[in-house]
């Protein structure tokens, strides 16, 4: 039998005839219509590519004209700083020509803090702290680098890193709006690292009405500053005080108010409220309230009353507010003490807030035309209408807002460059032997463009724009700049005007007829695409027929081989019988 291994055939094993070569040759002959169709398809695809390239350069010209046609395009302004080391400036929509004096007194700075120097390896610290309200959990195995990494992954609006064994944390937001807020939640990680610092808490107390003399206060009422003066506390973004006696003379209701100027977190424990009365003094256990001026929420402090005379109340209070009040709201009614009530106010915290404050949060401070301006950024866009100031350093500079002749000239030159690119592309596809040689549609576009521009030759020449023999335009930059400086409105009128008779107006109208959704080039491309698709379908149909034809021819030759093999076998059998006889 004939050996067969798909998809290869070993031909002529029985006949000695290479019938596969014959089949291949026959298929080449029958494939000629397909080859002709492929050549035709390639020709149409080349035409389609040529038209697409024409549409592309025409589209670029249209885009450049539309940019130039914006109403204020010819009246653009530029802002120039007299000292780039102090500031740079740019002008946008809404700017007006003029000169402005700017004094940069301070730049907006990002608050940056650091820890004390720490040893390498695991720190053995554990606990949780907050950075701008985002919690960071530290384990005893963490190194300083681990803590920095955890801070960065907390997405708290800061960046942290390690330098020479010290943790550094910087706010990503400049100015006071980006001031860091950090506190220990559980444990003392920040305090132990030396991130948090220390300070003091002090009050001023005032008698609102006459009270009986008390050893803690001056005779006859008035003011005092020694009640809590100099009390050591731990502050920063987490501070507190404990074991302090707040003297309260007897009488009616008493109020204690404490203002925390730094607006940080306060932890108060073990504070004694001494009624000043004898053993019969008493007050309500819930008589202490905490108020924050920022949110107006009242917090009832945790308290406990010890003994019948109620001489001590233990406080535990935590909040984050810029202004905090502690207030006793219920009556104190000691039986042996006359008088009305006492008002303590204006408590404050003083100290660094951080132990290692490398850079305080600072707003930018500038004086613009004699007006003080403070912003939380070094880019100020709302001080002078339409002008953006980018602060670089301290000092004084003059910002001049004036017509941006170079920018306008650049946009006109961009239009000229795009126009020349259109002529170049048309020249290439229409050249002798090129794909669109003699194409009436392409020639029509080329002629229409040249004829339109030539009609404005005199006006363009006055602007420094001249036409060469091949129709392409050139620009005298100096002459164009002079024309723009002298009368930008007149220059604009050459290209765009209210009657829509300018060169730019008419070019845009013409381009819309060519490359618009219903434009002539779009129609041409659609027609070419349909033709290419039709040819592709014809090729696919012929390819299927050719494959069937190949299979038929192959089957016939295989059948011939099988017949020859059988005949050869019979001849061999007869030969053996003849020999045996």
C-alpha cells in the first residue's frame, strides 16, 4: 500500500511518478485569479492609506487653526518676574496687563520632626500611635526602619525615613494646614523615641464676684498666676498633667475653664478639686464637663467621689481640638464658706510640641502691591487675577503682565507649518508613479488650497508671510512680531473676523467639507473600505474552492497509486506461480 503521513504525501511509490508536483503546478495555474485579486486589493489598500495620510495632515491643520481661532488667542498675556530666584509667574485667563510688586517674606514649609538617635536592630518597643488620625502599630521586633515603613504605608499624608539612626517624619502638605498630628494611643512609643517633647501648662484665674479670702489666692480677689504655674507636663501632640490641686472657694456654682492653645491631645489624671470647705462640703459626681469650641460637643469626664466630704475627683480626658474647656457645672455647697464663685480661664501650653522639631509648619507670607497675603502653598493663583505666582525664595520682585507676542507668533507659525505639511503630503501622493497620480479629488484639494491662500497674498505679506513658487509659505518672524506688537486686532482680522471672511475662517469651512463626518474624504475612504472588503471576500471564496480542488486531485492520484500497487501485487503472484511450475 502507499505510505501516507498527514499532511505530507510520499508520492510515486508505486508509479514512480511525482504526482504531487503535478498537483502543485496545477494549483498554481488555478490560483492566478487569487493572485490578481490580491494585487488589486493591495492597490486599493495603498490608495486608502494615502487618503488617510491626507486626512491626517488636514486634521492637524484644522486643529491648529481652531487653536488660533480662540477669541483671546491674539491677546494672550505673559507674566514675567524681574527675579526668577524669588518667584516665577505665569498669566492665564482673566489676567490684565500691568505691573505688580511682590515681596516674599516667607515660603510655605512642610513640618518636619525627628526622633532621638536610636540603636540599630529591634527597639523592643510596642504600642500604637496615631499620625494624622491614622493608627500605626509597633511590635517589639520592629526596627526604626520598620516603623518608618509602617508610617508610610498608613497613608497619613506624611513621608517617613531614617537618617543616622533617627526617624524623620515630614508632612506632604506645606503650610499650617499640613501641621503634623501625632500621639501615643497605647504605650509610649513616640515619647520613648523622643518624637514628642515636653512643656508646661499654666492658668490665669479671675474672681467674677467677691469671695471669701482663701490661702491659695490673693486677698480681696483679682487675678493670680501661680495656681498651676510651672506644672510639668508631657506635651507635644500628647500631653497631660496629674496630681494638681485646683482650689475652689465655697459658694455657688464654680466654673473651671482651660484653653489649650496648641489644640493637641490632652490626658488629665489625678486632678484634685478642693472645695475649700469643711467636712460638710459636697458636690455632684458628674459636675465636670469638657467642651471643645471647634465642635461644640460636651464630654462628661470620668469621675469618682471619695468620702462624704467629696474632696477629690479623678479626671481622664482625651480629645483633639484647637480650643478646649474644662468646666465644673454643678453647685458646690460647702456649709461653712460664704461667697459666690470663681472663674479660672486662659490656660495654655507652652513648649515645642515636638522634642526634635526640624521644621515648623509655615504658611507662605507675601506682600502683593502692599497687601499682606498668606497661603498654605508656594504656588499662589488667587492673589492677582489670572496670574499664578510660584515662590522660589525670599526677597522682592516685580511681575510685569504684558502681551505675549512670542506665544501668538508661535501659534501662527504652527498654522503655517501645518499648511506646508499638507502641500508636502499632496505633492508626494500625486507625484509621477505615486499611488494617487492623476486622482482628480486629490488634485482638486491641492488646487483649492493654493487658490485660497493666493487670494490673501498681499495681506499675508504685510505680516511677514510670503508664498513660494511651490505654494508653500514662509514666515519673517521679526516682521510678524512687529505686526502683532503694533496691532494684534488687525493681524487677527486677516485670519478671523466677524464676517467669517478671514483666511482661517475660509480654511476651516473648506476643511470641514473634506474631513468632516460627511466630508468627501470620508466618503472616499468608506468606498475604498467597501471595495477592499469585497475583494477580501472573493479571495476567501476562491481559496476555499482551490482547497477543495486540491483535495480532489490528490484523492484521484492516490486512487491511481492504490490501483498500480494492486496490479503490481498480482503480477508478482503470477510470476511466483510460473516459477513453481
